[in-house]
C-alpha cells in the first residue's frame, strides 16, 4: 500500500474543491496534524459570512450605493416597466432577505436609486 503524505492529501482536497467552484475552496479549511496512511484528516467548515440588517435606506445606501437586489434581478421596475439601473445595486439574496422590508415596490431591489 502506498503511503500518503499531508501535502498530497491537502493538494487533492484543494484541487478537488477548485474543480467544483472557487467558492467551494474557501468553504473548507483543512486542519492536519500528521497525515499518514490510516490517519484521519480533520475538515473544519469556514464560518458563514454575517448578513447585516440596516435600520433604514439611508444607512443601507451609505454602504451599498445602488441598494441591494436579489440574485437574478435584471431591471428596476418603475410603474410596471423595466428600466435600466441608474446606479448598479449589490446583488445578494441573503442581504436582500435581511432588508426586504425596505423594498416598498416589491421589485426585488431594496433601497434602489432611480
């Protein structure tokens, strides 16, 4: 049986994660002690990013100039018509859901400009 070193295992884990997606590589941190055939590798999941809930649109627009939109929103709906963004919003479904109370027209963009 072939002996597996710590570097080989870490390289395989990182390479495998990169093939799936770049985000997957940052989602797992590898913690190894001495990796030899038969010794376990400990995987520690990375912390999830915190999502901030803002008190009002003024506070949200200080950080996100064009507001916050759900992923996949392509236009700003104004009076039922699709309009291009005047200021491009930050696209984040989790951030939008945390601040959805500020999306008064229910077009998928909270605190949009224009």
